[in-house]
């Protein structure tokens, strides 16, 4: 059975391990990773937006042609 002193030591060792693991990842590194991921997502979003605009223009043109042909 553990004494309270042994229990305190094991808790302190566990806490030290958690602190050591957390210090491996700096906030600056996380920010840089998030920033580069965000830039990638923005680029993907802009490409999708341009494609949507092209498809929308194509649909508008097609609808206008259909209406013109029905009016004849």
C-alpha cells in the first residue's frame, strides 16, 4: 500500500511528465502551422469561388439562349 508521501511523489512525477510533454509544443509552432493551413484553405476556397462564378455565368448564358430560342 502506498503512503501519502509516495502518492504525492507519484502525482508530482505525473505532473512533471505532463508539463514536459506540453512544453514540447510551443504556441509559436502551433500558430505557424495554423497560419499555413489557413492559407491553404483560403487558396482552395478562392479557387472554388472562381469555379462557381464560371459555372454561374455559364448557366446564365444558357438560360438566356433558351429564353431567346423560345421567343422565336
